[in-house]
C-alpha cells in the first residue's frame, strides 16, 4: 500500500502523482482519498486503515499541509512507524516552505525544484515496483500565459503555477506580420530570439511567430515576460502561446486575458 499524505489545496499536483502511481501499481495499492474514501465511509477509520496497511508513506510538504492538523497527525504517526522500520517515510517538497526539523533527517524528493516528471520517476524508484476511478476531463497545465494590454504595449506573462519548468522557450503566435512590432523580454539581459512567418499548425492554419527563450527555467517565483510594442499596429494580437517541450515539439498552453 502506498499512502499519499497531503492537504486538499495541493490536489492539482498530488492528483497527477496519484494517477501515475495508480497506472503503474493499481488503484487498490494507492491510498488516495479521492478514491480510497467513499460516501458513507468513516474518514478517520479509513485513514487509520490506510496508515496501518501502508508500506510507503509519501508526505507532500507545503505551506498548506504543514498548517493542517489532520495531515500533521498522519505524518507524525507515520514517522513513529518509520522509526520502528515498519514503513518507508519519504517527504516530497512542493514549495519553498521550510522542512520541519523532524523531517530533516530524511532525504526528500524535491518536486518544487526538479519538476513533476523527475519527482514521479523518483517515487517509482523508491517503491521499486498497473480501475474504476475516472481520470479528470480537464487537462492539467503547469504553465499558463496571461495577456494584458498596457497603453501601446501588449504584455504576455508565462507563469509556472506549481513547479519548475526547465525549458524556458516559447512561441508567441499571431496573424499579423512579425515586422509590424518590436519585442522586449523583460528583466532579462540575455535571451534567445527569432521570428518566422507562415508556420503551419496541425489544424491547417498558418501563423506567424516570435520565438523567445532564456537559459534558466521558469518557476512560480520567476515568470517569463515579453512585451510587444504595438503603437504602429493597435489591432495587433497574440492568438496562442506555445511552450517547447522537446527538441522538435511545441505545445500550446492556456492563454487568458487580464484586464
């Protein structure tokens, strides 16, 4: 049994881990409250059952979980069992909160600094180890882009919501000619860039795009920001932002308008 101890506010991330572990080890071997506790079940009884049967206890450490008395009860009980060599206790760092002194003796998995994919691989490595739960219909996105008009400029802010994205390279797609505007990467003295017109998308639509990137990653604390000077073309618009996910692949990220 694999026990995932977390606060409900951290579910956008924890659920991604739970789904990966479910696919590898089977749902019945992963204690995750969304499918392990059903209507009519006693919450405390189910938690105690999961803790009693678990062999691997993963504690998702965040400001939210550290402030939760319920989660505190879970991980402190698990620490006691780990001291008796009854379970393996592994903290998972989710944000920049200070690790409790009681946990500093344990080597933790650093999801916040290394990203989701690395963290999941490390969790699976720890376990050494494939249902009726319905995968959420909405796709998970760690990166989002925000579009805001500020005077004669159009600002696009690419944010990592939860954890580091190691590749900071983006395509800013438009139907306007790339020669109509100038682009500035804010708060960066060194960056990569280029423009290309007539890029075909899978939908058949052709777009013009500005590529901009930097050598460091994008984190929740360090967004990637570009500004387009649209004084000569006031109707200029960015219709889509794409993020480089591999050597030859860019994927669209959610784009929302900020007033």
